[in-house]
C-alpha cells in the first residue's frame, strides 16, 4: 500500500452528494432488513453472531465503495 492510497482511505473531508447519501441509506436499510430476518430465523449461536458481523462489514464496505470510488464534495 502506498502513501497516496493510505491518504485516500483515511480522508475525513468527504461530504456525500444527495445521490450518494440516498444510496448509503438504501444499503443500510436493506442490511437492516436482512439482520431482522436473521434475528428472527436463526438460533442464538456463534454462527448467527458471525453472520451479523459479516452483514455489518458488507454494509460498511459497500458504503465505502460509494464514498471512496466516487469521492464527494470537499469541506
């Protein structure tokens, strides 16, 4: 990993556009829906905990793809 990649990955001045914010909300809403389904259908277990963690990670990385790949307005 080079310094430019590190700088890009740890920027804190990203402000999402209206379209990006809407897509972030859609991702979180869909992930929440699946989390509720998993909670209702799966017994408490290590596997269920891992599924929830991976779902949170997937939503986070999907949002990062929007933020990092498309940028946004600068502060």
